C-alpha cells in the first residue's frame, strides 16, 4: 500500500509542472501603430489630433505634421478626434503577422454654425441707460461748427509757441548747412529777386503781413 501511495505522489509531482505550463496565459501581441492624419479634401496634415484606443485611456497626440506612433494590440479600435473634424475610428486587424502597422487616416471636416454674437461696450442695460443719459451731443449744426472752430483756434495758438529743443536744433543745423553751402561766395540777395517781390506783394494783399 505504501508503494502505491508513493507512485501516486510521484505521478502528481510529474504532471503538476505540465498543468502549470498549460495554465500560464499567453502574452498578447504588441504592434507599433504609426502613420499620419490628413484632411480628406485637401490632404493637408491635421495637427494635434487625439488618438485613443476605445475603452481605454491609452493613446497619443499627433505632432504639428500630423504624425503619430504608439503601441497597440491587434483587434483594438482606435478613435481619432480633432477640433473641427468628425469623430472617426479604425479597427486594427487581428490577423497581423508583424509587429509594425502603418496607416494614413483621412478626417472629414465637421461644419458647426454658431449664432452671431453682438458685443456692446456696456456690461448691462442699466449701464447703457446711464451712459446714454450722460451723453452730451451737440443740439444743432452751430454747436458742431463751434466745436470744429475750437480746434482751429488751438492750432492758431500753437503756431505762436516758441520752438522746442528739436525744432531749435534743426533750425541751427540748417543755418550751419547754408553757411557751408555758400562758403567762398556771396549768398544770394533776394532784394533783386522778382519772385520774392511777387510773393511779398501777394502776401501784403492777402493781409498776411501784420505788425507784431
């Protein structure tokens, strides 16, 4: 009886490793899934497209040129998402015999019509009413003419102001330039210049000559 018990133990010990080997799960095949995402109509790259394996949080994002590459498994469904494009998906074949798979995926544009928005400078209707009450519009053409003439008066007053530092510098440099230009000769005398006399007489008639 002891011999039969020992035989049974040895048989169990012999068959146990075989059963453990059979019970071990097989490693799933991995695939380097890569390619490009392009627009279907123009074949231009669709940058920064989100690529996610459906039902998981595993995936990647395309670069600026639309290129992508990540590890997936045969039989996975890959979803492509991009702003302004329709959601699309691709099924990786489960009959692959290699560890690399390339795909050029084409995306269709998705047109979204948004409602028009009018932007006002007032945050609320109450602010608009208050701003409208405070608005000081001229009542008639005379008030508008007076406002325009006020600008002309300001310009006339500014013409009598003394020159600033930059204008004084430019005037001095112009005088020095004239001296160098006429060096070694007599400068022109406008006393006998008929054009200068004509301009003088015309200014006299127009009343531009005034006693300061």
